[in-house]
């Protein structure tokens, strides 16, 4: 058997590490920095410290802080034109997945011909870009760790997935402190995104002994702490989720993903559903479909990572408990249904066709037909809508404690 493993990004993890941004740039001889971020990050005050530290170090800055969610290709062209004009020594992206993916795309176009759509696919980026430091402010996409950038092609109602060499950030400064004030609904959606990465990478047909050794730990860290982070903003829980998110990113960069992502991506392309939310909506139902093709020992490992080992008698009951636990987790996190998220039921046919073409589909453990994908979307639309008027009721999380232990 043959395996491949790559981790081109130098990752640094720890509380307060974002304050090391300016010294690291200085160590690399950087004098001109192009900063990519968004208004949410700016309004939260998360840009203030990094910008002041870089300015105090005498660096020239040019800033684009208007990145949109699900960053569209025309905006990438706009940002890239600004970056070309400035001619930076380095890119710094500060924010969630859209900001970091945008930073990757800008860096690609600083060294390779436009448009960004030329690089939709695997290993199409020929030339390496400049130093790119990614500073994540959410624990979800793992973009700071991956060889992937996702850019919206709104004209064709799809998400472009740029995958492979010369895409990843050079350095990731992973500081869980930047997630401490995340709103509950963002904590929920991004946390479920990271959990989906870990589970799908583990059951992927392209997994390896190395990713298989890491992914269960990521599952355990994320699932065991997500409710606490969502419920009360527990900082220790957020630290562990951020660590789990980092590990999940390492895994899916190497092992790929699966059918949850394949169904989630068209929901973003056709109906603008945020990526993490789309994964959260799909994970329980799609994993129930995939479980019959997952090896028995992997089902048992996932159950153990979720804290379900004492509840299962065999792999069949383990699969049922896993999917029930995932469904309960989405309920306790008040994840909306597909209808509540604004997906148009009339788009099922188009989304299903696109799902089969997604880059994640070839590595899913159970390969679906078009009719089966359509049936999965129909099942999601059949779900009873959730009461989203309140984030939580006291004691509501107690039910999950019997299914998913804290780790």
C-alpha cells in the first residue's frame, strides 16, 4: 500500500500567539504587508492589536477589510488588483475561513495569471506565492492548516475548490484567545464544521495510518467540548476545540472528505448557506447513509471518540448511536433545518447533480447515485423545524451528557 502525507504550513498553537505576528514578520525580513480581513473581525476589535504591532515595527501596511462571506471570485479579482498595486512582501489574513481563503487566493494571483477560476481543481497552481501568515479567529474551517481554498463562483452557482501545492499559508498563528468572544451561533456552526472534517477524514477512502491516528483525537476534542463552549463560552473548552480544529485540518488536507461536504457545498453555491452551517445541517443524516460502508473498527473508534463506547454492543448499534448523538448535538446547538437556513427545495435537482461532481465525492465511503443524493436532500427537507426563538433553556444540554462525554 502507498500513502502520502504533507503539512506545508508551519503551525504555532497557544494562547496569545497572535501577539507574535510582528516579530515573526521581522524575522523574515518583511517590510510591506497586505492585510486581508472583514468587517466582523474589525468591529470585534481583533484587528487593532496586530495592526498596531506591525505599524510600531515600522512596516508599511495596505488593508482590505471588506471580505464577504463565501468570498466570490469578482471580489478576489478586486482584492488582487489592490495587492498587485501595493506589491507586498507578505500577506497576512486575519479572520475566519473566507478571509484566509481569500488571502490564499490573493497570494496565488500575485505569482500566477488571473483569473482565480483557472485554479479550480487539483495541483493547478504552478508558482509559489509570497510569505502568507494566517491568523484564524474561528475554530471551524481549518483553512490556516490546509492545502485548500474555497472561492464562490456566483455566476455558475458553485464553490470552486482549489486544492494542492502552492496554496497553503506559510505560517499559521493559532491563538484560541481570538475565539473567546465568538457569538454562540458562530461557535456552533464552526464547531460542527470542524467535527465534520475530523469524522469525514477518518472514514475517507483516502485515509492513512497517520491521519487515522490523529482524526479520533480531533473528534474527541471537538465533540467533548463544543456544548460547553456554546453554552457559556468556557475558555478551556474553546482552547480544546481550536486544537481539535487544527488537527482536523491536518487530516482532511491529506485524507480528503466525503459526502457531507459534497451535499453542503451546493447549498452554499446555490443558496448562500455558510459552509459550516451547511455541514452541520447535513452531518447526521448523511453519516447515517454512509455508515454501512464504514469499516467496523472505524465505527467503534468514532463511537469511543464521542464517548459512546459504554452504550454500544456491536458496530451496528455503534453506528446508530453515533448518528443519534450527532443529531442530538445539532438540536442542542440550535442548528436550523435546511428550510430554516433558506435553501430552496426547487434547487434539489441542481444541487444533487453538483454534489456528485464535488471534489469530496470520490473519497466518500459509500458512493451514491443521483437518486440517492436527491433522496438525502428530501430527507433533510422533511425534518421538523426547530424552535430558534431561544438559544438555550437551563439544563437543556443535560440530555447529551449521557451520549457525549467531555474530554
